């Protein structure tokens, strides 16, 4: 634990405490997404009901609703309302006025049972808090949405004990890898110019940004846990965990169809992001997404690219892939790029309940191996939600990923490591034990980058509690 916190961490901690106290009178609106996916849907109206909890002072001796007859019928004046129901109704009223608060606490118990770098189990967790303000509903001006994401990390993880270059717990990389910390990792503003176009600026959380495009990825607190299954890992050089930037997004209904974003090359999850901004050039992201239907089921194809003007070497530290500097001296190269293709397709959907479905998501990336540890990467995952009618909120997934390491990276670290490409498989089962509690069992089998290590088998439990 640090002996002193930077100013941004102290501010974030104050916000966290205040938000937790605030949550005793607020709770999320029914059916509201629990993360920043909502930020792209500023035009989606919430319940306008201002109804609060029923008056519980007029109960009969059994604690049930007390009814009285009158000229116009029988009226109920009260009922035994749970605290959760009461808070939910109050949160609905606040959401209708433009203030949404959500909090999730996720705990992990994960370990390496065989192979890998070191065999051990670790316990850790994090708290994610989201505050979303809608300027229109607040009575200010139309079309502005502010989204804040504050994160608290505690405990330990096995990202270093398992395998390098493929973190087995992507959620625990935030806000700062391997440290107890609280920070605001995302603070963005989006202004709608019309129904389909918005400009956006601020401090972006990379997992939130990707989750906005593909909610099934789950940010590591739902769905897959390995970073190589959550994002196309080849973007690690040109996409920091948290960064300052600005751009424009075009929507197709409620989904993002295309966008252009210019952002800083520095990773700033625990700082303001303004210090030395753009000192090492800028990254430019552009993408376009084609929406399709196959047999009446939705799908999409995304094509994109990222170009960086900064200077790097392939083993420079990068948060997403955990590449520590090795003290080697190599000439820095100017420029870096990554090309992307992402495919998704719904394979089956319940015509009576759209939340029950089976889908496939596959991500492909090609990177500049002069400046990135990766040459190319791919993954494919099949996920099913509500596959059993008796367990409509449970989900299951199985995925495979391959990461090809760049020749330059292998050569530069050859005196220290015998490196090879990485292959892995991940399987999870997410059980909805209660409306606000999900428990996930996860298994990962990974052929590591260091050829001197045996295949790693990593097992874990993840418990997520959300309001």
C-alpha cells in the first residue's frame, strides 16, 4: 500500500465514498445496462415514473396491504416493501431526472494448478462505479451525456504467475497493475449533433470503449477473463488502458457503426492525463462496421486501423499485455500500426426473449512487429445466454486464442528467453444465483510464450455483486 496517494487518487476515493453513501437512496433503473454501454444511447428514454415506495404505515396485523372500501372501489394503502424495492423506485425517479449511478463489486480467487511460471492461488477484487448525467433531463441543454468510471483495486492476482503476454485476469489490470489503488479511469463527454452523430472527448477507459461496441465481451467482470479473449491483443501497443482523446461516432440505431478518434499514446489510468499529453505523438483510430442479417439473425463485420506517430521499441512496457522493460538498449522506431477485423453473428435467438441467444465473436489483428511484441493475433468465442429455460440468466462460453509474437521481439529477448507463439483455450460458466449476484467458474489452458515453461492450467472463481 502506498504511503501517500496522488491527488487524483484522493479525489477518486472521496468520490467513491460519496457515491456509496449516495447509493443508499439510489438504485439502478430496471433493465438498465450496468456500464457505459448506456452512454452511446443518449436518446433512449428511461421510465418517467416518479413513483416511490408504497406507504408502509397502513399495514394489517399480517404485514400485508391494508385495503379499505370506498364509493369508487377498494384501495390498498400500504404493503411490506423491501428495502431493495424502495431503493429501486427511488433510483427510477432519479434516472428519469438524468442521474444514473451504478456500482459493481467483483471478487476473484484464481490460481495456477500446473505449469506456468509459478503455482499459487491469489485473492483480489475491484469495485467499479459509474455515474452518468444526462444534460437534457437535468434541464440544461439537449444531447450531452457525461460518463464517469471510478475503479478501486485490492488484493492480488496471478497475471504474472501464469503466463506473460496473455493476462489471465484483464479486469485486475485496472486501475494500476499489481497495486492497491483507487482512480477515475474514465471521464468522457458525448454531445449529440443529430440522431446518428455525436462528438466525444475526455479520458477513455479502453475496456469500456470496446464494451460499448461489443457488450458480450463483459469487461472481464462478466464473460471471458483472459485479455486475449476480451480484446484483440495485437492492439496493446497502440491502445493504452486509459487515455486522453477526442473524436466522432456515427450510430446505427443504438449501435456504434463508425468512428474516428485521436488520442494520446500515454497510459494514464491514475493521473489526470494532461501532464506531457501528446509528448510522444498521437494515435489515430478509424473504423467502419457493416451490419448484416443471416437467416434473420443479426451480425456485423468491423474493419479498422490504428496508426501511431510515437516512438517505441517492442519490449516497452504496455499495461494490456504486461511487457516489463528488460533493461535492453535498442534503437527506438518511429510509428506503429494495427489493422483490425472483427466478426460477430447471432447463431440462435429465442423469438420470445431476445436475451436468450447463442452468438459467435471473432477478433483478428495485424500489428507492426518493429514496435509491438505481437505480429498478429486472433480469437474466436461462442457464448450462450439463457440456453436453458429454467436458467434464463445463466451464460456459458468457450473460446480459443492465438497470439503470434513478432520476430524482432523474439530476437531482442533471445538472450533471456526462448520465446514462442501463444495458444490458449478458455471455458466459463456464469450462474445467476440472484438478481444482483453472479458466480462464475473459469478454466484456462495456455501454451505460454516462454518455451521453458510447461502449459499453464489456470482455474478461478469470480463473484460479481451489483445493485
